[in-house]
C-alpha cells in the first residue's frame, strides 16, 4: 500500500486532495495540518525544519503532496515575511527532507505565477507573477534548486 502525506490538509485544496485520496483503497493517507488541524491529523509546523524531518522519519511516506501555502494575496502582501517563510523556506526545507528520506514530492503551485495575459499556460511557459503571492509561489517551486 502506498502511503501519502498531504500537507495543508485543513485548507480548501488539502481537504479535497485528502478526500479524493481516501477513496482510493490502494492509498494510505496521512493528513498533515497545523493551525487548523483536526482530530486525527498529523499536527505539523512546516516552518520548523526539525519537525518536518521528524514527521518524515515517523510517518515514512512514499510520497508527499504539498498543498500547504499562504494562499491569500492580501495576507501575503500584509505579512510578506510569514508568506515567504511558508511558501518558500518551508517548501525548500520539505523538498530537502523529502530528498534525504527518499520520498517523492509533488509541489502544488498556482496560476498566479503567470500574468494572465493569455491563459492556457503550459509548464514550460515563463512565469511572470504580477503580485507578491505569485512571486512567493514561483520562488517556492524553484526553492529546491536554490540551495
């Protein structure tokens, strides 16, 4: 059975991913959340790199679906340090921990990394974020290669 760790499991996207994955009988899902963790969730502060490493050692997932982020553009603008800490640094720390533990990682980004001028973007299209949130998500996706 494949064990999947879903970060941001208390958020809109994370809840949907957890629900969809739990319908798959070949998957064991571990929902990880922090500020709004529910009973049964793995309480994980992604901004604490030691806690992230300990989580991967304990849970021993086969894959991670990284849905956690500060996703609100207005909140990102008001508190850029916190947004960068979660969207960039925590993503980088998670990527490095996944690599150390030999765990496959999927980073979920956003269409905010594009300027919206034409739509129907492909993965190979050059990002051009128009706000701080989009910039932070773009940096978070590139963070695993920044060290």
